[in-house]
């Protein structure tokens, strides 16, 4: 039992560190090479976890080799356009100037039902409003509408808009004060204590979320009481 526990923890951290080095991606955003790597690593990790007769090193070496190969290919692809196209492929235009590219759809085995489903997922119900639809290398569909079908922007309307969009910084996360973020904002615990009292709280552990943006706007949400 102890052997299985230790093996599982070691393999978990090795895979987690390796995938973290690869970068942040969701499953739906993985390139084909990254998806294959993920599937292979999951299979390789399962064997030494279940079969104690196999040395742990026999499972670690292939995983590390695959991760190193993936990093090498990623490094090479950033310096070679041809290699990047070979590994990742090219985006494919499925709708161009409002016209369905049927051959491109057949070549990518992308059915009309799938296209309509992807359009609906992006809030598009009228195919005639789409000027371009591009199937990206990660399988996502990028949709560009005709100008008259897009929401009007203040620039198009010739109106001046005051910039009031600011990125909030979290200072308290589930009762824990993020001292590094607090210092980065040029604030201290004394200021935070006063701000909490103005919002009806005495201690940071009573607060679920506390943020402040560049304009000084504060959002303070208390914890719900356990029933």
C-alpha cells in the first residue's frame, strides 16, 4: 500500500511539473501533438502505478523523454515555419466572403451540422451574417461577422468614451491576505484593516473576496455562514 502511495505521488508531481512547463492550455485548446503527448503520458503513468513489479524508473524515463521531446519540438517550431506547419497544420477557412467552402469542409471532415452548432455556440444564428469562419489548428472555430451585423462600437459612432476599465487585484482570497499583492499596490495591513471596518468586517478571515482596482474601487464580499 505504501509503495503504491509513494509511486502515485511521485508520478503525479513529475507529470504536473512537466505539463506546467508546456504552458497553460485547456483540453479543447491542445494542438494535435500536445493531445497525443497527454494521452501517451497518461498510459505510461498508469502502468508503474498498478504493476509494482515494474521499476518506477521504467515509467519515469519514458515520461521525461516525451516531455523533453515535446519541449524540443516546441522550441524548434518557434524557429521554423515549415516545422510548425508540419506539426500543427494550418488554419482552414470554412466560410470566405459569406460563401461555404465545401471542399475545405470535406477535407477536414467538418460537417454542416457541426458548423451550425459552432456558430450557435458563438451566438450566430444567421449564416448570411458570417463573412469568415476559420477552423483553427486547435479545433476552435473563429467567426468574423460582416460589419453591419456586428455590434456598433463608440468609435464607429464617433463618440468619445472615458477609459473606466481597470483590472482588479485580489487582496483577500477566502480569508487569506495576499501580502505580496498588498505590497505591490503600495498598501499595508493598517489600510486593509480600516477598509474592512468600513465594510463592516473586523478580521480578514471573515471576508471571502476583497479586491481593489486602479481607480480605487473596492469589492468586499463576506463569507457565508455555515448552516
